[in-house]
């Protein structure tokens, strides 16, 4: 495969990292057990190993390529927006825990869910900014 690794691809793969985080949190925090859970765990573990191996090769290729300075600046702006969103969401989740609206397990689900949502929003914002050349 001779294709160039773009910054868009690197931002998009962060969504897969977030999905894996949600899957692993579900495996750690669940309170019941079904017979098919072991199959799900094995599939997720196998996919994680395969995905990390492929990503290691893609990151190695990206480090050798010429960088797009405008895309890097757009990513920095996108990350600043994402930080503000995450701070606001974390504050809401912490307040909900403080007033006993949610317990610790649900707060964990809210946090990993917010990381997943934030990675998707980050990718969308970056792709829009990068396509318009802002």
C-alpha cells in the first residue's frame, strides 16, 4: 500500500480508539454475565491487537512524510474547541454525581460516552475546517 497517511485519517482513527475504550469499559463495569460475552471480549481483543499493528505501520509512514502546516493549525483549533466541550461536559457529570443524580458506574459510562462523542465531533469539525481551508 503506497497511499499517503493524511492528518484526516489520523483524526478519524481516534474514533476507533474511543469505541475500543467504550467496549473495554463495558467489559469492566458490567454487573451481569451472559454466555456470549466471552465471544464479544475475544473479538474485541483480537480487533484491538490487529488495529494497533496496522496503526503502528501507518504512524511510522506518517512520521516520514511531509507535514501539512494548515491542517496542523486546524487540528490545534479543533482541539481547543474540543477541550472546552470536554470541560463543560465533565463539569456537568461531576455536578450530577455531587447531587447524587447518578452513581459512579453511570458517571463512568457518561465519561467514556462523552469521549466517544467528542472524538466524533472533533473529526467532523476538523474535516469541515480542513476542507474549507480555514
